C-alpha cells in the first residue's frame, strides 16, 4: 500500500511539472507564465519529495530540509524573476 501511495505522489509531481511547462506555450504575459511555472514546479517537486519520504522514511531529515528549501527558494526565485522581468519592461519603454 505504501508503494502505491509513494508512486502516486511521484506521478502527481511529474504531472505538475508538465502542466506548468505547458503554460509556457501560450500567448499570456511573461509574468503569468513565470507564476504558473514556479507554482507547479514547487508543488511537483514537493510531491515527489513526499513520495520519496514515504518510500525511504529513514532519510526524513534530509527530505524535510529539501521540502523547506523548495518552499522558500522557489518562492523567492519566482519573485526575483518577476521583479527583474517587470523592471526590464520599464527600461524598454523609456
């Protein structure tokens, strides 16, 4: 039962990765694309790590640290990329 739950979490994470990447092909703004990519990447990576946590419970300190790092750094990186993208637009208009 735990193997099924673990593989389900890992598969869900891979689906989130591809779902976020699919938004890059649309005609929306770059900020929408960055937002959807960063959110789906974070959720997908966290889901994969939770699947690994279920599969390899002896490595829980490292995997919990990875989840916390993903939650913080993917969010910060998304904000930095969005800020750089929006400030670059201001320079092009001048």
